[in-house]
C-alpha cells in the first residue's frame, strides 16, 4: 500500500505502532522522526524504515509543508476505511 501524506508545519503523527512494515520517502520538507533509538531528521530525497510493531512518531519541525510517500506492507486496513 502506498500513499502520499502531507503534514503542516508544527504538526505531526503522534507516537504509535502497527504490525505493518513501513518505508517513508521525503518528497519535500523535513521530517523529525522519534523511535526508541532516538530522534532523527530526514530531508528531501531521503528515506526511513520502521520494522513491524516499532513505536515511532513523525513531526514537521520546519516552516514548509512536509510531503512524504509512505509504503506499508501488508496494507493498513485501518487507513483504507
């Protein structure tokens, strides 16, 4: 499952986990990602990966909109509703 996610400056996706693996690719803006391993910043043209059930959160610390392509395997049924 692939989707485009847009996150406004200062907004984000709160701490959560899901059974699907996730790969995210930053199209524009900056993503600040928190996991149990720390806080990481990703910019345009970079990607990050979450293992199945890995707790994480993503927020947009920058002044511009963050646009990310997210790929989930298997698909997230909760997002298809």
